[in-house]
C-alpha cells in the first residue's frame, strides 16, 4: 500500500481523486476504486496513470471526461506512448496522454459508425515528420490488437501530430501544430519554386535546412521575438556573394510578414540564405 496517497473521492472502479505533493490529482488504475471509500489508501501496484489537476474548471472537465472513457483506452494510450518514447528516444510531455486517449476513444467510435475524418495535411506529416508518422502506423496495429478496429492512415497522421506536439518545449494546441507544419511546407515550397527544382531530401544539408526551418517557424509562433542587433557587415557579404539565395530568403520574409505581421531580422534572412545555398548545391 502507498503511505502517500489516500482517496479523496471515488469516481468509479478505475478512477479516484487524491492529493500528491500538495496538488490535487486524478489517479487511474484497474480496480483502484473498487469497494473503496474516502481516506482509504491507494494500492500503488494498481496505479496506471496520475494526472495533475490545474484549477477547479480543469478538475470538473477531467473528471467527466475520464469517467466516461473505458479503462481499456487508457491502457492503449499508455502502450502507444511507451512505444513512441522508446522509438524517438525522448521523454514526451505528459499533456499527450489525455489528448491522445480522448482522440483514440472518439476515433474508434467514429470508425464503428462508419464515419471517416480526412487528415488535410497527411502528406505533409508523412513527409516532414516521417518518424512520428511511422509510429502512428504502429499505433494503428496496437489499436487493432486491443479494440478490433483498424483505423485509417489519416488517424496515423493525427496520432503523429500528438507526438509532434508532445515534443515541443512548451504547450502548443493541436491546431497550432498543424499550422506549424503548413508554414514549414510553404517555406520549403518557396525555395523549390524560386529555383524551379526539386530539393534532394536525402542530403545532409536538406536535413539541416529542414531542422532550421522547423525551429524558425516555432519561434514565429511565440509572442516575443529576439530583436538583437544584426551584423550588417556580414549581411552585406552574403547579399553580394549569394544574391539569388538572399533574394529567395527575402521572398520567405515577405511570406512570413504577410502571414504573421512579423518582419525578420537581417540575421534571420542571412542564415536562411546560407542554408538555402547549401541545400541548393546538393540538389542540382
């Protein structure tokens, strides 16, 4: 028995309220609440998930949500998240657990009713976040094994988006994650159309360029931007030495300004131009 966790409220056989480290929490586990009462100790060996509650509104929402989701879906999500964390070799933010459980529950419900939801950016997810997408495909197998329902590839894409979201440094809503991917694709397209060529996606410089764009776009989503003084001398050198790459970077600046109202610093334009130069050289 756990000497630290006591039951504050039994919600159902698998879900109870408690307190941990001074914070209110929801504790899930098969049979945790079965024939239990307030102030009973929680059997630590049965705990599957502890979810921290932030505020009363969050508390009521989570209680209703989790009390209506069968416990088997919690087990499914835990298996998928463990597999994903091992495959990515990263610790995923705990926020993924609730959102993904809710998504899987409703995705299976829709599939049983013959309702399909198309993932509008499935191609981009597969192309730009292939590792997460492949994990999403593996998640479909886990769902099929546990629930007897084979979901569509679109759902693998949605699961991948949850994984992308869970790797962010701060909490980003799913809609914002999709917007991030669309903007990343648009910037890549600007480069491709500017030069009229397909980029060599297997090259090291493309991988570095894509990584730069990924973090560059994420910075654009934040309220505050770094406005440090630029090295104008270096910018003039790049503009003179690589005029076409600089012009391409300026086209990206125009796109960013139209989309976000944010004007890039000269440093940001210069570094874009340098990455563009490298990736173009390997794509010719």
